[in-house]
């Protein structure tokens, strides 16, 4: 396995990066941004929008948008999209964001059965929230997933930089 994926599934914004060989790069959204808003909008026709377009449209259609759903991971909270009559759990909303982020990867990497993916989580996440995050990843079609607390990921990054500067 030569490729590793790191995902910051954020409350407000999310990002994905790829470690390939000895380089790390953040993958850009179609709008060429390093981050993708953690937002979903479903219109009255059932069209689903995830990311910037959903975030930008949310103020004009708040009853059809879901934001800040990560805060409710592992709970029984649901998010209603009134115009379409649909509702989604925080895990389903997170899976939509993860699916979009994973789509930024080149196809050969996405389809590699050996790819390893790490999703960062807040240090304060309890076991239910951790389980919900793994569930969201599996719902998004992401196979091998490990979770890493954000402060641990930060320290590992510093260690990597110092090792390569050596």
C-alpha cells in the first residue's frame, strides 16, 4: 500500500489529503478550494447538493439544508429536508460529505482495495461518536478506516516534518 488518505471531517468544513510515497497534498474541490463546506441541501425535486453549493444556498432555503450535523454524531437527532420530505441522520449527512471528498481522489486510488484512510476526530469524541464516524465512512463506501484524534494527528505531522528535515 503506497497511498494513504487523511480526512478532516469537520463541523463547518472538511478536507482530504493524499500521502503518496513521500509527499502529502491537499486535494482541491471542483471550485479549487482546500476545504469543502460540511453542508447538504435537498431541493423539492430531490436534487442533492453537498459542499459549497449547499452552503451558499442554505440561508435562502434553511428548511432544506443541514449544517453542523457533526455535533450530533451518535445521537438520535435527524435533519429534515422539508421540501423533499426526506430526513437524514448525522451519520448519513456525514457519509454524503465523505463520499464527495473521496470523489476528489484519482479513480485508481479510490478503487485500490489496499488504500488506508484515516479520519481525524475531536479528542472529546465519546465511543458512540467514534462508532458513528466509522459507520458514516462505511456508508460512504470507504473501506479500511482508522480514526485519529486531532491533537495526535497534529503531533504526528510535526514529527514527520522534523524527520524529513533531519
